C-alpha cells in the first residue's frame, strides 16, 4: 500500500476499508482473557511486511511492535487492547460474534484496528520520524491485568518517554474526542465479606445466630461509612452487588456472603476505604455475636493522565479537526482501565472517541458492555489519524507543542 500524502487524515481515510475489514474479522472471533491467539494472528497478518521489530512475552499473547526512525530521539508508546467480554451478542450484525459467550462489547476490536492503521501510516513515513514508536497490542484488559503482565515480562523495557491510548465511546458525539487531566478513571477493587454466625431452625432464631440481618446491617453501614469517613473531594463508590446465604426457607444458615466493588480516585482514598472496611464489618458482626472476614482483591489502579499529555492531545485534535472535535470532561468516569499500569510509570494520557452513528441520538445509544452495543466504523479513520499525528509531533517536539 503506497501512502505518500503528508496529511494523516487523507492517509487514514485511504486505508479505512482495510481497518473496517480487520475490525469486523476480529469482532466475529472474540477471545477472552490473556490468551488471544486468533486476534494476535490477525494483527501479525495485518502488520506483515512492515519494518517492525516484534516482541512477545511468556505470560500473554501481547505484542510490542517497534518502529525505529532514523533519529535516535524520544520513544512514544501507543496502546490498543485486544480482548472481549464474556456475554452473548445481540446486535444482529452480519459480522456478529461466532463464539458463544464472547463479544467485543467494549470496542477493543476498533482499538486494534486503529492501532494497526497508525502503524501502517507511520511505517510508510518512517524516514520522517524523529524517534521510536512502540505499538502495544494488549490482551487481558477486561479485569485480567494484561498491561501489568506485559510490563512484568519486560516487553516495554526500556520504558518510553510518553504513552497514549484511545478508547471508543458508543454513547458520545460521533467523531468527537474527550479527555481530562488528572484522574480519568477510577481504581477497581473486588470486595468480599463473609459473615459467620450459627445455623439453626428458622422458627427458633433465638437458638441460632442469624448472619443474614447482620450482613444487611453491614451493607447499610458501608454507605454511611462512605459519606462520613471519605472526603467528598476525594470520593469513593462502594456497591454491594451480590448477597448470598442459605439453602431453603426453614434453615438459618451459618454464613452469609457479600460481594461488591470499590471505586476510588486516589491511592489515599483507596487505602482509607480498605482500612475502614476492615474495622467496620468485624465490629458490626461482633456486636451481634458473629464474626466477619473482609477480603479486598486489588484491581486496576487509578488512571491518571498527565496534564502536559492531555493538552498536547487536545492541541493535536483541534488542529486536525477543529475545536468542536474536543470536549474536556468535567469529571472522571468511575469505570476502570488497566492502561493505568502504564501511566503509573510513564507520563501520558487516554482519550475517548465518540463512535455513535451519524444521525443517531448518542444519548440513547447502548453503552459499553451492552450486548447490543454497535459502533460507527468510519470514526476509526479519525482515531488512526490522531494516533499518527500525536506520534509524529511528540517525537519531533515533545510536550512543547
């Protein structure tokens, strides 16, 4: 494919049909978790013949494809995640998932296609690049810590000078980018509380120690704890999403189990929540003659975007598509992202790209993680172009632009 234009927009539109084909092929064969061999094979086929050095590690099917320009300057990393979600697709698309119980309902298929597009365009202009580009194709974003594994495997060693990622948003204005400095997305931890009492006959609760009302009291107390122990200026969200206990109507069970999620926007708030939960649940349980065990499984850290990187990306987007194509988000999103692991080590930013269909009311579109989520493929040209322009300009100018 011959790309000779100096206009990233024109180049991206030129290769858009290839990106659409790749995205739909990946969409039809979604894979879960850290092992995405079919997706990896499609990526390698799309990158074949390009002047890239490929690195893989033992823990995942993640891939780092490195492009070295003629100058020994800065290094920038671009990331696209690869894995799907465990749900049944209900879109009716002709390229719907052929894999039972798996669907690309978070747009990772588009992330891969946009990153491949950027790789093709940047490889075509390799001689103009003032440094090195790392294209990070990452599995296991959906709760499997894929970015952390790739870092631990040494695939991103030495670390780049900056890192950027794009994330599609189906319920956002078509073709509009958005982002913010500081916390963009929350940390995400799994909370499990086991309340242990003493089982007995349901008709004689005085001869047992019923853990169910104690568990219910803990749920209510958690919400009070959040409003009274956690600063409103450094907030937390704790949702108990599952309560399980008992086997039938006439038996008081010995245990009750709570399962939930903890979301915070700073490491300080995250630590405070854990401290308070370990005090609160056992204390309430003890007051009723029960015991309670609290277990917190740490998930992704807070996704924190460097202000210089955000302003840099905003400038690139507005120069390319006009000021109406950028929105600065007023507040973070309480979802979580494992690109946070990269941003803990490297200054950078993640941006969102609206992918609602032209003419649709984006406010009513199905959101991320819906099994009826659909996207407008054509916005991938904008994503690929911004990837390429951010790369070229950062390598030439750093964050001074």
